[in-house]
C-alpha cells in the first residue's frame, strides 16, 4: 500500500512540478531488497529548492491530494494513517558521500523516480548509525539494516562468481 501511494505521489510530482523524487528510507530499501521491512512511513527526497522557495507548490499538491501538513519543520504530511515526509536530495552528498549523478532512475507505470543502489544504501545507514539522534533512537534497526544490506551485497557478489 505504501509503495503504491509513493508511485501515486511521484506521478503527481512528475506531472505537476516536474520533479523526479527519490524513494528513500525503509520503503526504498524494501524495494531494493525485494522484501518487507515494515516501513513506518514514506520518505521522499526532492530538490532543496522545493523545500524552501517553492514549498507552497509542494504543500498545495499534497493538500489537493487530501494530505494534511502535520509538521512543517519535518515537511511531513498525513492522510488516512499514512505519513509522507520530504527532505532534500542534495543532503545525501555531504551526509553519506552519495554521487547524485550516479543514482539509478526507475520507470514504473509511466512514473519516474530515483532509487539508491545497495552500496549507496549501505553508505546512508552507516552514516546514520553515527548520527546522534538515530544512534540513540534507531540504532538496532540501523544495525540490522546494515547487516541485511551487507549480506545482500555479499550474496550478489558470490552469485556473480
């Protein structure tokens, strides 16, 4: 259900604001691993300009789709128990050393979005494990994801041999 809703939102962002979003967080990792991780919410990364100068256009798009802004600081919306949070895609480079130009683009149901590869997800979760808030609040989950990603990378390398 969350993945379907992300595709819907990504389609609106593509069509109405000419944004190709990045499916981030556990939901994106679920897709990359092709397994459920019980993602709590939908994390979407978009160009920073849409979180600042053009925020009103994103807020209107979400409001028109039935979402209610519940946390302006976190750019978080809710609808029918679903939470969607936006952050800046540009933050990936200083935070985890991700080269934005190398992020694969996915086309699904005529909708375009970015999805990190497993190596980049590993960089993100390793950086997150060092982050103060996440270290105290989400440490076990992040450690589990790091192990899961590392095992998947190792298995795919062994399969290639």
